[in-house]
């Protein structure tokens, strides 16, 4: 049961219900910093990986010199506290660090990292932050069930399917000042196409669906198959500019369209 203090229960302090977006408050930033602290002392990730992360961050993110080990002198966790960084630039740093860890940890260590991110997302919810982390990428708030389906799909996907899903996520990350909703939708439906073609063959998503229905006629209900076909058709429309050139501006996909397509494709 969530603790509600006396001052709020009795109306002495007004409870804020505003979702926080496009900023990083001190409590939210502290929660992020606490995650990185706990990765080493609670989840026991090796300190050696943090030393390597710091060196790579200095050399390839900050483009510092290696002479005199200058590239090892700035801790990325402390770098996020710099006042002259915009909120989205701080999110960039967080995503870069988490992406590095996902690429360099073993499977057991990745499981610990996932647990840490679950705890951080709970803190985001507690502080009414408008974003959540999914496999190291920020995404605008959606339901826990939807986040779970995206995380699960990325975790079990292989090769091109995982690449498409990750790119769909990154295209709409709040760290992007110009999120690419059309590309996110294209990558989402491409993940579905890659999955179907890898398992059932064919040159297109449509071919793969036809092959699936011949080989496994009872695998999916016919209305679900029709829904996939209609979503694919939607991405080919001339007024969306998703899979083909944009020929009109009467309809432009937005964040809700991109989230919907990503969740459906992950499911």
C-alpha cells in the first residue's frame, strides 16, 4: 500500500497530479544517479566495466584526448550534473551509458541491469515522470503491460527483428529534439516482416503471411491476420510517408501512432 503522509491526507499540502515532461527535476535526477550507484554496490556489476565505460565515454562521446589519460578524467555520472546541459542532453548520456552496458555485459549481468531499470521505472512512476526506460532507451509514458510487451519482444528477438525494434524505440526517444515518428512506424512493421519472413519465407510480409496460413492455418485467428495486413497497408499509404515517399500532408503520423504500432508489432 502506498504511503500517504498526514499533510496530504488532511489537505494541508496539495498533491500534484501533473505528469513531468521535458525537464529533469532534482528527485528524478537523484533516482537516476542512484541507479548507477546501485549497479555497482547492490547489483554487484564489476567495477572494471565502469572504468572501461568512463574511458570510452571520454574518448568517443566527449572526444577527449588520450594523451595523459584525459579521456578517463570525466565520470559520465558526474557529467550529467553539469548545469549547462539541457535535460535531453542528459538523457542522451544516460542512454549512451546504458547502451554501452547492454553491449558489454554477459547475460547474468544484463539480468541485473534489467532489475535495476525496473526499480528506476518504479521511481519514475512515483515521481510522476512522463518517461520510462525500455532496454536502456527512454520512451514516453505508456502502460506497464505495454512496456512489458516491448521489453519481452526485444529480449527474445534475434538479429534483424531486434535491430528493427530497437531502432523503432530510438526514433521516438525523448532525447531526440526531432523524433522521427514515420521511421519508428516503418521500423516496427519491418520487425514484423522480418520475423514472418525468417519463419515462413517469402519476399514480402504479405508472402510470409500467406505461407504461414498454408503451413500453420490455426496459428493466428484470421481477424488477427487481417489486422496485420491492414497495418502493413497503412504503412504503404501515400499520405503517411512511412514506407514510400510522402505525396500529401493531409495526415502525418504522431507519437500516439508510433507507440501504437510499436506495441502491436512487439506483441
